[in-house]
C-alpha cells in the first residue's frame, strides 16, 4: 500500500503500554539502533510511561482498518512548551503524508492543552524528519547549511499560539 494517499485513518489516543503501540515502539527502536547503534535502544525507555498521558502529554496513533500505520507523542518540556517525541510511520506506509498528519494532530492537541510552543530534537541521521519539520513550519535552532553529522542532535521549535 506504500505510495497510496492517506485518506481514511482513525486518530486514537493510547497509552505506551497499549498493544496497538507495540509496532511503534518496536519499529522505532529498530530504526534508531540501525541508524545510531545499540546504545540508541535506551532512547525508547528513557521516559516513564506517564510522560505520554494527560494532562501533560499524549501518545496518538493513526489506524487504518484497525492497524497502526503511524504515530507520535508529546510530553511536557516546560510550562508553555510541549516536546514532540516518538514520531513514527510504519515502513510499509511511508510517503503517504501520514507523518505530517501525526504532527498536525500533535500540534492541535498541544495547543488545546494550553501549550504555546512545540520543541523537538531529531537526529542528524534522519534527513526525512529534518525535511518534514522544515516543511511543516518549524524553525531550525541550528545552522541548516552545516553538515548535520557535524552538529549532532538537531533542535527545532514552532510557536502555536
């Protein structure tokens, strides 16, 4: 189904321990380890499960025919800032605009929860993510002309309110 438009997807808020979140956790962990090495496995267990729950956080999935195809989360960064984490699109469903939809849903939910700013960091070996955030109106907090591998983590922000 890769390449097909993202037409009819359900947006569902879940907990990190929900069985529907398992593909996100598994595939994202595999992707991080492939790009950054075995120590990247720790990223997926860095935060407690309640980081992704209301009132300060959120984990959502896009479901197609009941199956998770994309997802993402935010957690509280500070009183007025939500931090986007765990952006994921199933490898079988990429290039359909699903990540952009997840990001828009997270932004809408964060604004609704009273956050005025979104902050996020992506890795230097994730050019797809870097492109998504730039195309979605995020401001790079680094020199976009520099080689990402010489910078390290790539921070972005977007003001919501």
